[in-house]
C-alpha cells in the first residue's frame, strides 16, 4: 500500500513539474532560453537610422551600431551569446548584408556586449579591432577580465584580434574615418568612437560612447560591486576613471549614443515606427548632463569605499 502511494505521488509530482516546465519554456523567447539575463537584455527592438550612415541594429537595451560605406561596414558591439540571429535580422531589415561587414569593434569586453562577437566574426569574415587592454580579454573569452573572469560565470567564445587600436587613432574604411577614444575604467580597455557624419548637406559630430560606469554587484555573474580602491578590481582603476571623465568633458558631440540604450535615452527619443529625422537624436546638452551624473556616482562610490575602510581605524581605541 505504501509503495502504491509513493508511485502515485511521484507520478503526480513529476506530471505537475513537467507542466510547469513546459509552461515556462513556452513563455520564453528563443533568446531567453539561451541566456540567463535581465529581461531588457534579451528583448528585441526595431532597427533604425540614427543619422546619415549610422544605424541602430541592437536590442531593446543592449546597443549595437552599424556604420556603412560603399567599401564595407563597421559593426560596433554584438550583444550577448545568442544575439546573432537578432543582429543579422536587424541588419538585413535595413537592407544591408552581414557579409559586407569588414571590421568588428567593441566599446567594452564584457559578456553582454561581445557574447556574439566570435559568431559574427565567422559569419562575416570581418576582422576584430580592440584596444591594448581589452584585446587579451577578448582572446581569452573573458577569463582574463579582472572583474568577471574569476567567477567564470559570464564568459564568451574566444575571438582573434587582428589589430590593436589606440587613443586618438583613426579607423578608415571607404568613406568612414572613425576616431578612437580610450576611456578606461568600466573595463581597462573601454573605448568610445567619434565621427563627423553628413546628412542632407548638414554635418553632425557624432559619438558612440562607453560611459564610465561603476558596476554594482551582479548575482548572475557572481560578482560584487567594482572596487575602486583598497584591493581594487585592477591596479589604477580609480585613476583610469578620473582620466576618462577628463577626456569625456572635452568632447562635444551633437548626437551621441551609448553601449546601453537606456544610457542615452533611446526610448524617450525614438518610438517604433517613427519617421526618420536627423534631429531625433540631437542632444548636445544631454551628453554633458550624463557625464556629470556618472561622475557624481563614481565620486560617491569612491568616497564610500574610503570611508568604509577608514571607519574601523577611527573607532579603534
């Protein structure tokens, strides 16, 4: 009798479990099945023209940008592992071919921006360019990243870096002349890019920015918040942040975008189906407001970490 009860209980239990799992699976998108991530990281979004030959081809929050020319294209950031289908679809929807991508760039060597880099490299045959300090992270699949690397939860497929780019260097492809700005801190090799873009006889100074953000703890990746001082995430990280803020304050873009859509207010500036206008993303004041806000957060975190270290010393008798 007891064995019969156990059998019936187990059949019922596993039946309910199967229904729950099936229901959960059918409620997820294909990308959500591949990636354990924040919902906004896997949500899709409409590709669109930003200005001139610069296009948005990323998702709802993880931004990817396509710079086009008659002699090939440059793709900046590829999103997470499994993002390649969305990227390819978005690029095709705009009338471009992935096979015409010649150069792959990144703003930071973190899993949520480079997870599909190796796949896009294989599909397109493009070369990856990166800064001196982000190149080793890309080539190790994230293992050498001093922040995410040790926990080994948020790694990605290794890629081969063809060329290192440097601060104030220029990447040329056809009519594209893209300036490189090393903005370390978020990663030691973080980079931003700037370019003059013409649209309907008007020129615009455009910047693709990697904002200097101090990471919070990330339970998905198994890491605490970034340490700026006293056993810092990497040596000299605080100095890097100071340098990056100094460099950013010297920039004055008419139009700016960033590695995350929310950082430059994409969804406040653009709605699905909106007609194209070169004025849509015009926001010179917003750039400086964003930099000041990030600097305030950085200084608050830095002072908090200093105070936390000093507090036990001050209370010692």
